[in-house]
C-alpha cells in the first residue's frame, strides 16, 4: 500500500532502484542534487538538471513539463553521497506559472520500477515560492529512507541551490534556465513506433482511481474522493475506487466534462489550429479508430495492419504496449476505459453547450414584449430549437461512431482475455489449468456508462491488492435517485426489482460476490500460493461458502462466535508481525516452519458483529500492515451497523474499495467526473463454473 507522507515524515525504502514521479499543475523543471551527510554539494557536478540530465545513478528529464519521471539507482551512487534531493522549480519566460500557490499542489510519488507505489507526498501550503525541495532520499546505517521535505524558496532556483552550499548557484541556475528555454524552443520529433518489447503502462490511476493510482487506476468511491496513489483499474478501480478497469494507478484519465479541459497535462492533446475535429484517443494507445471517427486526428493506419472492406482498421486484441500479452491486454482495457470516458465527456459537454445556447436564444426571443406574441418571436423560438436539435444530433453521431469502434474492439478483446481478466462466462474457463506464475492484475467486475448500456469495460486492478475490499450489504445504500440508479435498478435480479432492495437478498448476494472474488484469486495463483480465511461469527455465510469448503480451498466452515473471531485474527496478526521482522532483517530463513507464507485473503462476514475492542484493533492493524506482507482484507458488511463505534472505524471504511453485490453507480473517476455503474463479477445463474475451477485447483494441490 502506498504510504501517504506529511511534511517531515520519513519512510524506509525496501529497494535501491526506484522511480520518482512528479505531477504538477503546470510545467515545472525537475532536478536532483547529490549531497553529503550534511546535505552539502561538492560542486555543479553534483546536480542533475535539464542541461546535464545524467549523473551516476541518476537521470532526470530534459524539459519542463507537468509530469516527470526521475530514475534513481541508489547502489550506483558514489560512496560520498548520502542525500538525494528532488528539486522542482518553475521555469521563467515560457508563459507558465510564477508561483506554486497559483496552481494545484504538486505531488511526488516514489515507486518501484514496476510502478508499485512506495510513498506519496503532496506538497501543500505553498504560496509565492517558485522553487521547492520536494523529497529527499537519505542514507542511514547502510539503509535508505525517503523524507517529505516541502521546503519552498520565494527567490527561486538560485536561492535553493545556494542553500545547499553551492557557490556557483546563480551561474548554474542561469544554465538550467537556458537549457529549459532551448528545450521549449526545439521542435520535438514524433516518437518512434513502439515495439512489443517496450513496456509503457498507462499512467494511473481508476487509479483512478478512482480512478486513483496512476497504476492502476481502479476507480474510487464517489464519496471518498480520488483514490490513493498506486490504485487501478488500479480499477483502482475509476482503480481507484479504480481503479479500475482502475487506474494509476487506478480506469485511467479522461477529458473533463467541460470542453475537455479536465485531462491531465501529460495526456492533453492540442486543439487543431484549423478548427478540425479534436482527437479524443488515449494518447498512449497504438490502435487507430475508423477514419470516419472524430477521434481520428493522428496519422493514417499502417497499410500492413488488418483492415475492413472499406479500408478502416480492424481492432486487434493486444494492440498496446507491454512486455507480455497479459500486460498488453491490461493496457488495452484501460485504454478502452479512457477512450470511453473522453468520448462521453465530449458528448456531455456538447449537449450542455447546446442546452445553454438554447436557453440564451429563447431568453433573447422573449426579451422584447412586442415580438413575444408575434410571428417573429415564434420563428426565433423555432430556429433556436432547430439549432439545439442539430447540435445534439451531431454530438450523438460523433459519440455513436466512437462507441461503434469501442464495441468492435471489446468484441475482439473479451474472448482473448486470460482467466485473471475474463468474466466467468468466458470460454477460457472451460480450458482452465492451474497457472505456474502469479498474475499481474485481477478483474473485479465491469463498468459502464448510461449513454451505452451494452458496452462493458473490465474493471482491472493490479496485484497484489494495495487496498482492501468492502462488499456493501446495506440496503440503505441503494436508495439514492439518479439516472444511473434507475439503470441499475432495471438490472437488479429477481427480488430486488420491485420496490426497495430486500435486505436478506442483498446479504446473500454480497457473500456470493465475496466468494466469487475469492475463488478467482485462488484460481489465478499457482497452487498453494494463495489461501482464504473466513470470520463468520453468526454462521450465516455457510451456504455461500459451500464451494470453498467442498473443494478444500477453505479447510472447514469458520468457527462461530467471539472465539472464532479471536483465533483467526490472532493467527494472521502473528503472521504479519513475523514476516515484517523477517523482511526488515532479511532473515526469511528464520521464519517458523509452521508459518503459512502463502498470500492470505481474510473475509469478514457481518462485520462488526462479534468484534470487541481488542478484535477491532487487530483488524485495523491487519488492514494497515497486512497488504505489504501478503495479507488482504475483504469486509462483507453494512456500514450503518458500525455506527455504535462512532468515528473510530471511519479510517477503516475510507481505506477500503467499496463494491456492491448489485449494479450500482457509485464509482467515480476523478479525472473526468463520470459516475460509473459497477457490476459485480458473479457467475451466470445456474452455472457450475466456479465449482469446476475450484475442483481442478484442489486436484492440482493434491498432486503437487
């Protein structure tokens, strides 16, 4: 789980090769200084900047931009280097910001080379400062840590360099400004075509993270704001609660609902100078829509690619960057999410504009009392309504062209998905074999928007899970009005379609959703490398748990009562503490022989029933510390039942990704603002696919 730091806080680094990602509200210059134990610089050669972007163990970007990635290899640094400080400065003379306080607070995330978030620091409280020391990596007793600094300088880059003991601060600052100015003036050549061996994951998060992270963006729960960094598709979820598919690192980014202005600066495409169509494609996708699509603003498709009889390119599964087919499909699914988000945002913006224009023209037509009742007034009103209808029709036609392309792509991608990404009704499960390697991501369900109900986008989140899951079984959570709510209600199963949702039916579906997700996690991991434990104080989850118990994935039905709660929590707490100590001291061989080192998923049914204060403390400990050492939490609960505990459990609820056992429009991607309707990953009614997959997994465990 990505740690959120505040100013002055530090966090240990468990690796020496990291990437530092910077996101700011406008173009900034990124640099790195290499200091001694007191943070003093030996000379200009100890500064990596756009004019000298490479130093031993360090590489920084050459230009000012709103997003940066800095590569750091701590093992390669000279022995005299004890502090690695990340500097951010506002460039002068290119029409950008003059003070950090005039834009959104910059954020710095330290990640692994695979994009896994380690720490994140949002530099708040800046005002007139035009340069800031964001974070520093420092060495203590042969171990490295990261500290959130946030030290700003109103006098800019020279003052910041001078404060670090550099006599040539003014000269070096001028050199940096000159290098940045030359970089802005240079024409940037078109990027070379990407090869299959080159990995370029979509920034996340549905991170989003929402939605969130940006890994993955999974989307984020609408009420909780943007997902923590390091979420998709994940899903977070949109990745975070995208999340997502989600997200950042969350589904991914998108254009804002008002004139496409909400996209991140790194993804923003310039509007065409000739007033032609705007390109709404995901900026890092290689697939090309049909020429008739308004998203077709780039170069023509390759003549060697598959084309339809009319010459338009056909969608191809895996047509995205990545090291493996799974990664290419993962990136392609997130690209589809972002393309849909952008296209729908453009349509909604156009429809809003048409509505506003209609109101203004009607107001003008009715402003003159003499023409209000005459033929001239009637003609003006008719003309205004005709213009409105024409604008809406044109916007819908553009959206329909995009949707047709995305639907065609979905029809190609869905059958090609591996089991970890596939729905339970996908034929890939019929030929299921227990994998030999761990997967990179997991499908937590589907996402769609009300403009197109038959196009489902996979909600994918990166593994291992950085956030726990909460399957909401509370009937009070499903009474909110709204268009997405109405759509969701029409799709509710049986007993839930008439009137208010039935509480008993929701509780049953919530536990079935939890078991379906647990079964998928078991099935996509190698035999013996993932296990499930369940807390069910009232014993009410037995029918839903039957597939897990019958297959041996769950050794027995959980022990009821407070005794069962305490036994499971004590065992998992012991595991987390022992593994933490083993990792900290690099003594994995010292772990007890009886300790199960497989990843664990703890399902808690009817939380907080059966929990006393001691049990609650242990559960919060597992939620905070467990994901880093392979213990993940899934609550099946109604939040309203925990009100007696007051605000003590609020941090726990906010840390979890809320999912629902019925279609529900509660996931928000923070980049566009859409409310995405989430559908749980349940098997088709009457299907035995879950039992069959668990049976094959049990057979593999017996023979291994």
